């Protein structure tokens, strides 16, 4: 009898050793993505491909997710685009992270994706035309990154929920809250009741909407978005990333703090480059702009602050703290 019990225990233990690791690897659940599709995804995805880098790969990497492929990279993980967002926002090297490119923007290298053996592919709402093709390789989850109620790092918070990384997000957010309190105390005034506006310059000046880390940080400090005089083209400017603003209206903007940045696709992003761009679009703007004359203007690096991440919000706080130290 004793031998029979020992034999039973042995085989039971062997079965657990064989089955449990496999179950752990294949454990999954059903979710509904932002396009209303129901799909089965792994509980803990280990090989994720992101179809958009600044809006999806960067927030997932900050959460510690195992992203193995992203657009705009070479097969060795080095960046190919004008801005390497992973290096700029997260101060990390795509090669060290084990990333690989999955094709240039707009073109998918299906063979490369298959070779990476993903267990989850995450794209934006504009990637719906790729679902049928990519679903043959791995589950495809589509996440709103530019429409609906997207604001601040809402995208990152919701990705954390999808990936089972809520604790990682909460830890990042707690550290961010501590930094927020520190920077608020460094300001030369109480930000509650004070106004702000943020603009980004492409070929013209645009008001920045609510979908980036920069706006999250500014509003978390206590600032309120200033009303635009006459609204005009900028009606609904809270939607999306940015909407056009006339050069005449720019010269009359007078929030308590004005944030200005260059497009990250347009070359240099430092203060001198931003001023040169403004000079070309709004000649003599320094004479008309009250925030400029009174030292209430901040120049930001758009590549650092415009992803929907806690990291971008922290870069914004660093810039505000630097400005506060000089005022």
C-alpha cells in the first residue's frame, strides 16, 4: 500500500510538472478591444508587437511589457525615424531591449513578424485594415490612441489593464505624484486658478489638445486651459493632438504660462530652433507676445513630452522646474 501511494504521488507530481508550466504559458482571457471586437489574449503576453511606437510601444515599455517588435526600426532594434522615441522618452536603447523592426511606417514585413513569434499584436484604431492578415499570426488588439476620450496617459493606464500591469502603472504613478508635489512647491505662484496654453509648430502654429503627457502634467499641477479669443478654427481644440491656430491669434495669446514646441518631425527642437520658426511664421512676435515679454513662456522638446506616458509628464515637470528656478 505504501508503495502504491508513493507511486501515485510520483505520477501526480510528474503530471503537475508537465501540465502546470504549459498552462501558465497559455493562460488566456477574453477581452473586447476599442473597435468592439472580442478576442482571446494571453494573461501575460511575453512577445508583443506594437504597430505604433510613440503611442503604444513607449507606454508599454515603460510599464515593463515585453515588446519585441515595433515600426520604424531596423532588425537589430536601432531607430530609423527622425526621432528615436524609446531613447528620447525612456532613455533606453532598442537594441538592448531586444526590439526588432517590423517594417517601415505603413508597410508590414509579414515574414519578419512571423519570425518574431508574437503572442499579441497591439495596434491603433487606424490599423483595422491589417487585422485579418495579422490575426493569422497572433491575436490583434486595437486600442484607441487618437479618438474618443483619449487624454493624458489614459492610453497607458488602459494598456496596463489589458496587459495585467496595473501594479507597474500604480508604482510609476505614485512616484510621479511625489514629483508633482515637489515641482508645485517650486513654482513662484500658486498654480490653482492660473491659466496655460500649449502650442506646437509645424508649417503653422497649432494648439495642443489633451492627449499627451505634457498636458496631463500641466493640468495636474493645477493650471486651467485658457479660453481662446474668438475660438474660430480652434473650436473643439481639446480633441486629438493639435488643431490650427492663426498667427494673429498666437501673437495675442496671454495665458499665465505659454508652452511652445517644434514638431519632432521638423529637425531641431531646442529653444533657438523654436524661436527661428516663430520668427518665420509670426515676424516680430516677441514685441506683441506678453508671455514672452514677461518671462512666462517655456520651450519644450516635443519628442520628450508628447507621448501618452508618465515619462513624458515627468519630462514636462523637469522643464517647469527649470523655468521656476529662474523666476
